[in-house]
C-alpha cells in the first residue's frame, strides 16, 4: 500500500475511545436535545456519502444553521433539524438560509408531520444514529465568490473546533490560557 492509497482523514479521526462504555455513550445521546440527536444522525449519514459537516454553523451574522455540509465536489448543503411541530413553527429565519447553500433540507424524525414542510425543500428522516434523504432539495448554485468565502469559513471553524478539542486551554484568540502567576515559555 502506498501513501496515496491511504485515506489520511480516517487516521486523523483515530479509534473510538476504549474507555467509554455503551451505557456512557447511550447516556450522552439521551441527555442531548432532540435536535442535537437528529444532527448527529444526519452528520453520520452525510459522512457515509462523502460529505463533512459542522453543526451550529454561522454563515453570517444573525444566522445559525443546525448542520452545514460540504460535499466532495464543493457543494454546500444546509440542514435544519426540527424535533416537533412547535419547533418548526417557531423558526422564522429558515428562508434566510437559502442564499447560503446549494441545497436546503429539513431533518425530522419518523413521527414528525412532514406535510407541514414546504414541498420545494429537501427532506431527511433521521434519528440519533443515521438518516436517509427522502426528498432531494432543489439545487440553487451559489455564486463562486460566496462559495469560496463560505468554504473558507467552514474550514476555519472546523479547524478551530478541532484545535479546541485537542487543547482546551487555548483561548478564543488562539493564545494559551495559563493559570495566574504562570508565564509561557
């Protein structure tokens, strides 16, 4: 096997931690909010399709999408996760997300009344573990400058989140946060 045969991204993820028991994993999922469980299932599904995703992504001031996905050809999808009729009906911002993606989707569980959702948007059925596209969202390609800006922001946000996981002592500006009275070498 040559280095070009290796999917380096798979190595970056590393193995699952051996210290987490099935019960701990189950409790973590059960303690999260319903929309977070849907986002997790959607993100897992997208990964199986060759997409990468960032949850709670801010494409522009005042906007926060549940899942932003970047596809293998540079396509960008927005997925809004709705756990109930009330959750959907209280969302007044979703149409503002359309200009920030090539395709727009709703992700809901099996019990959600899907007849409430606009027919000209995509539909994904999901749970905490997986998902499936039921209706493909119509394609509306973004302009090249907006796509470039959004992909760069996606990459920067994802890298910052990874760095924060690996070194939680880094502050928002990337500087090391040290206890009082300690100097950095």
